[in-house]
C-alpha cells in the first residue's frame, strides 16, 4: 500500500465554478466538514483575488491550520506570494502554491514569454515563496498541452528551487487517461523520489476522475479534487468519486487514504450542495439520490437476496442509511412484500398477491412512490 494525500480544493477551484461564491464564514463551515472527512490538505483560496479571499484563508488557517495543511494559490507574482503568506500566517502547516503556465499556448497568448523566460520566472517565484514558507507546491498550468521535455525541465528546476510538490494540471480537461498516465510517469521518473507529484484534472470531456486515477497508477502521491466535482467550467475530479473508486478498487490501486472517513461523504456533499447552490444530479455517482436506489423488480429481488448482486459499495460507507427501493410499475412482488411487512401493513400471502395487482395498476400513474404512498394505497385497497 502506498499512502495517498487528498488535497481538497473545493474552497479555491470549486469557488471558481460559474456562479459560486463562498463567504469567509461559509468557507469555515466547509473546512470544518472537510476536517471531519479527514482530508489532510485543504486549498482554501486565492488571496490576491479579493479581501474576502484573504479573510477566508485566514479564518481556515487559524481554525484548522495546526493539524491540516492549508494551502493558498498564487500566480508567479511577488505580490501574490506576499499576500498569500500573510493570509496563511495563522497556520502551523501552511503551503504556498505557485502557478505558472508551461504550454506554448499559454506562454504565447497569456504571458507573451519565451520558454526560457517562463522557466526562469517559475524558479525565481518558487525560491521567493520558500523565503516565507517551507512547504511550496509548483503547478505547471496546462501541463497536458505542454512539450514534455520542457515540462520536465521546468519541474526539475522548480524542485531545485525548493518545491516539494509538483502539480500537473489538466487545466482544460484535454487529456485522455493514457496521455495523463504517460505524462505523470515521465515527470515522476525525472524527479527525486521524495518529491510528490499531484494530479489536478478538469472534466471537460468527462474524464477528470478517470485521468486522476490514471495519475495515481502512474505514481502520483497527491490528488487535487473538489466536492461534487464543482470547479471552473464543468468542474474537477470529484472528491467523493475518487475516494470511493480508490477504496472500492483497492485491489488495483493499493492506496492507503490515511485519515479519510468515508461515512462523512454524504454530509460533505450536502453541505457543499447547499452553500454552492449547485444542485447535484439524481444520477451523480456516489452521492446522487439514485446511487443506492433500486426500482426494477429484477434488481429489487436480487438486492433482497443479496446486496452484492447489484451494488459495489455499502451505503453506510458513504454515510447513507441503507439501500432504498423505489416502488413503481417496474417493481417486483418481493420488494413490495418487504415494504408491506416492514410497514406492518399485512403479512398474508393472499392479500399481498391481490394488493400487488392493485398496486401495479395505481403505481403506474406515479413515478416516485414513497412509503406514505404505499400506506395510502393499501388503505384504499383495504376499504375497497
Ligand atoms: Mn483548476
């Protein structure tokens, strides 16, 4: 087993999701829940962006910075680094992240810089950040569209300048899992073994989680993820999906997630859903309403016989009470029978059979049938 660090960046990249804004006190509430979830690193904001960002980072650093690493993002600017270092002052375990583009697209259009100028600036700013803080991370923005040899040169130079973590963002969600695996492998292999390489994947093509997992297989020791996958544009690899994939398929990933407490997942997701005002889809993996809900009769029957038949996770492992059955026109007799017995409505075989027919006729009109509906239908059925 290799140990893997989860860096939750909901408070920074998550906040950059269109329409999302967390007030400093809201950041504190989310950070508190992230600490309950057991994440060892929280990226809390981008202090140069606003006074609120400074305040949010300060609050989180003061409250949780003793046990948890609190990270703040900076561009490769001295002023960004000064403001971030100041905001992180209350944290015993602070981390400065310096971001600089490495792709020709970014160098040409965003920075108007040559490769060697950009490399020089990156190493200077990493060294500058080191004058404030031991723990410095360098992020090679748009790494997946960068020339691999140049990318490796920059990463090596930043490590010589003092960076202890190298982040390889798929900033625009362009990589495939094989691309990402190969790039992460190459970078891991060109750096000293004590340097951690981090994933950071966006979901433009729906590949963020797959790419993150490919990065882990390629040797990344840290993953950057956001709760419910919120982030720039369509977002980032989702914290809950990455964690549950690593746990459920421990047989292939062999990762020790240390302090992570998965039963806090649903609570974390709900809090972020509420404060971000970004409603998650019913069919969202791991935390969506339908994740442990079964409607078709064949599946309900299998689930009653053994949950292994149609589920790979236990609902309790993510903080749900149990499996749920949705009773509808596709539900089977066994599931209905179980509901009737659980609700103490009846246990006579004949009545159950008769009610099943009545139920099918009436349930067909409604898609979502709750226990209350079953009670009501049963009363109407009994009174004829
Ligand atoms: Mn990002």
